[in-house]
C-alpha cells in the first residue's frame, strides 16, 4: 500500500468505458491454511456503495486474488471424500453467496477475475462471467498443476460489457 500510495488495500477506477474494482480478499483465518477468502464488513459496504455510485450503463469488472466463484476448486484435492462437496474457504470466497446477491442488484457487473487456484476455468452465473486465470509462477510444482501447465490469460473487454479470453501457455 505504501509503495502504491494507497489509503486502503481495495480501490476502484474507470478505464476505457469499464469500471474496475480491486478487492483485498485474504484475511487471517482459523483453519489449516491460516487465511480465508472473504470481505470484511467495511470492504463489503464500500463495494456496495461503489457499485451503487457507478452508472448502470457502465460495465463492471471485479478483481480478487482468491476466486469469488471457481469450478476447478472442487477438484483440487479429494473434496468429496466425506460424501459432501467441501471446498475450503481459503480456496474460494466463503462469502460468495453474499457477493452473488449484491451482484444481482447490479446487472452491470459482468466479469470477475481471479487467480489463486493456479488452474483455468470459467463459470457463467446470473449474467456474471467468473474467470480463474491460471499462473505462471509456481515452478515448485514441477510441471502442470492438476493438468494445467503454467499459463496466463489475455482478456479483451468490449463496450457492450462482453469479454473474450485467450489462454497463453507460458514457456
């Protein structure tokens, strides 16, 4: 925050007809990972106000390190071994339902970008495209991670709120 001159670890800005919201979603947690993906009440209230003050004609892209919604996390480990799907709150936002409900009130939220999982997936849910975009770091896993080679995604954003993505293998 100091290097970037930020007053708080989350912010928003407008660029090329889109409104971008950058979230800080890693919080200390009482679990085996030591952290959980979520927004505290202050950040959630700020997000709600920010969305409310953005023109409904302006498409919104929300960026978070930990995915808000991520399909691939269901397969990262034996999350079904108990007979129920269990995705840790450190792997995907534990407040995903709360965020989904907020986004339903703002149909100009079109895209949510994340990483964290080092996998690539896409989920379209209630008009929002959720992209988890792989990783180029992490040589520590010695090859593809769960079948995903090191890669990054290039995203094109359009005036009508649509987007396209292309996965680029990192060699």
